[in-house]
C-alpha cells in the first residue's frame, strides 16, 4: 500500500472522527432549541382544545358508569397534569398510591399547600379507584368539591392538592 | 373509542422523539469503525482484511437490535447515548483486532502460554452479551423508580460483590476478580451500577438532614459531627478495598461517586472539600505501608528509573507511545504500542489510540466520553423525580471518574490502576456492565423527555365559556 494512500486514510479517519463529534454536538444544539415550551401558558389561547376534550371526556365516564367495572374501562396510570411535577406518571397495578410531602410517598409532592401525608388513592374490592383525604390541612378536591369521605374517582376527573392536579388515565 | 383518541392527542403534542436522528447517527457510528478496520488491514497487510464483512455486519446487527428496542420501549430517549456507546465499542473492537495482528504480541503469548488466541472474536461476543443485557434492561425495567424499592437490597448486593474478590487469588497483584470455572468476572464493574442505586435511594431520603443541619464557618458550611457518619463509612470501605484488594481504581471510583452524589444531593461545596481531604489522607496513608500501592506510586513518579524498568516497563512504553504519536498520530496499524506487552489491549489500550491517532484523535476520543457524561447529566437535569436525578448523576459520574482514572493512569497523571476503559478495553465484565449502565440512562432519559400530558380541563375555563356566548 503506497505511503500516500495511507496518509490520506490517516487524515481522513481523523476528519471523520471529528465530523462525528461535531454532528453529535449539533444534535445536542438542536435538542436545546428544538423543544417546545410547556403548555402551561396555553390555558387562555388554546380554548378550542379543552372544549374538544370536554366533549370527548364525558363519554368514557358514562361508559364506565353504565358498563360496570370492566377491565377495558379501568384506568392504567395516574398522571400529574399540573404543578411542579407535571408529566409524572405512575402505573396503576393494584397498589395503594400515597401522596404527600413525606419522602416515602409514592408521589412526593413539592407543593407548599400539601401536607406530609396528604391523601391516598387505592383500588377497592371491585377494582374501582378510590381517593381518600388523610386529614390534610388544605384539603383534597375532586373536581371542585372538597373530599370528606373516600370517594370513587372517575376516569379523567382532576384531583387537586394545592397547586398539583392528578388524573387517572387509561 | 373516544378515550383512545383522547390519548392519541396527548402523544401528538410532545416534542419529536428524535429516533430518526439516532438512526442516522448510528449508521455513522457503525461506518467509522468499518473505515478504521479497513485502514488497519491496508496498513498492516496491504489488502482489505478478510473479516471485514463479518465484523461490519456483526456490529451493524448489534446496533440495529439496540436501536429497534429503544424505538419500541423507550421512544423518547436521548438520541445520542446509543450511537456514542456503539462508536466506542466498535473502535475498541478494531483496536483489539489490530493488536491481535501484532507479531510481537503473538510471539509473547506463545512464549508465555504456549499458544495465542485472538481477543477480538471474544470481545465481539461480549459486546453481543452486553447488547442482550441492554435489551433486557430496557424491556424489563419499565420505570426506573422501581429500583428505588431495592435501596437496601442493592446495598447488600454491592457489598457482597465488592467483598467477594478478597477470597479469590490475586491476579497480577490486584484482587478484583472472581473466577467461576472457565469464566472470571470483575464484580466491581457491576457493583458500580448497583451501588449507584443504593446511594441515590439513600441520599434522596437523607439529603435534607445532610444539607440543612450545618453551621457556617470561614465561608463554607460545616456539617454536624453525626452527619459525617455516611461519608466516613464509605471512606472506610474504600480504604478497606484499597488495603485488601490493593485496587486504587475501584476505591477511588466508589468514594468519588459518593462525594459527587452527596454534592449534587445537598448543594454544599463543603462535602467536596471534605471528600478531597479525606481521599488525600487515605491515599497517602495507605501508600506509606502497602507495598503494592507503593510500587504503583514509584512507577508513576519515576517511570524511567532503573528499579521501575526492571519490574515493568509498561508505563514507560505507554508514555513513549503517546509521545511518538505526536499531533496527528502514526496512522492506524502503524504504531509500536504493542511494545507495552502485557495488558496492551486492556488497561493500556488508550496508548494505542494515543500513538496511532495522535493528539487530534485522542481529543475526539475523550470528547466522545465527555458527550456521554454530558448526556447523562443532562438527563439528570431533565428528570422530574429526585431519585432519577440522583441515579443519572451517579451513573454518569461513575462513568466520568472511571474514564479519568484509566486515562490519568495510562498518561502518567495519577498512579496506574487496574480499571478498564469503558466499552473500549478488552474484557467482558466491563463491556457488559457498561451496556447495562447506558440502558438505565436511556430508561431515565425516556421518562424525563416524554412530553408532558395535556393540561387538565380547568373548571375556571368552563365558567368563562358559559359567560361568553
């Protein structure tokens, strides 16, 4: 193999290696600027969207009410949809989910209005999910009503704890 | 029906998943080692190497399997981690194969053991096992928070893994191996991941006590005496490893990792000051009476002295290799790094890179490691749960410390240790464990980058809509 070919290959390899690094850095750069700002501010602007969802949302609720508690209608995950933990999901596998500021809670709330053991969400014997307030200071709200007794949670109904909103989703 | 459309709208809102970017980078990352392979073959024998097709297809297949599993099971994961790891693994395979071709090393192996067996096929097999573990972790570990349940179990497992090698005979002066029949495993590599799980589970619960209960003195926060307990325990443990297993690398790795995670968990600089002081005291203390460590320190301070050269000229040869590489290197397959002899393709593999790719290649190479660490820390920043944050920092910190300890040792910056360069050095445990590490990072980054679900319908918005006709 001639000396010239080898020199070209040697420099070419270094160039390719550096090219890879530069491409990788470009990907990081596009990653920094390419993400969307969180949708928290779109409450006012995106009125069309919540409206559409409200039309869609009651349907499964009726379905789960009329069709009993079949596997199909059962929620499979719990989603934090507002507050500092937005986007956190927990898979529902029949375990009790505790909410609060205590470190051993399933969802550790970082919310000034939450108590250390604030509420828990658990399945009853039929597999219906129940939310219960554990004597919190500021209360737990299902939709707009403050909870006083353990209450079944319909699919998609917002559970409010301070600034945090939690929903059950399919 | 309507509920399914409901969920599908959520998916559409989010940021792009970047899987196609990953695929493009992966193709690039497989092509570069193939180029290197051809380059080595042309330089050493003057013709295209015969194993070219098999090697390229093998690496490509591994990368493809990895990519498809990520696409299916972690669709929002970071697009860079997998290609970067694949590139390092591929380059490692090429250089191990290149050292297999060396007449000098073949002769040496025949003189010492009576036969020579190439390491590259074994390494390709280990990479396949590594990818299999990567796939298994991604499929089985649906959510990294599950690991939090095993905080104290993982502590016990990690302790067992760290203590076990003490009962096995030393290999080349360091007791970091356990041998089970034909296999020998380096448990420290796996313990690294498991202990990161313990540290993050533990620090997540205890960090408030460690951060808040402190007094301010001379501009830094001094922790209370009893809060020093955990750091002293880990320090004592890593000193025990240093004394009984005579392995500076593992010991530095665990202590360094704990200090990094302690700092991240508490945001107190004083822990770093304490950590540095304690490791300096420990290292100097042990080095004064432990003969094996003393030898390593001697070889580090005076690599060219007669006494050191008589024992082993590895460090000297390695430094010469870096030097003869210069800025642009001698070209793949054209260096003399095989003069290092023993461990040329494991602990000292970096010297081959340094000689044959030169400073320019070395920089790119270290940058690739840097990028992996950066993506790990980035994942930690993006993660929403404290456990995931700490775990991602711990794993990428361990990765960074390991690369530093190995590169520093080979380049003569710090005393040489028995650690392996992640993904590149020959050795099964290292490749397999590091693929698992990348899998956990990908799992965390998938959770972290998954787009936030759509906001809940706001009851206040309903009210305004009623008012507005």
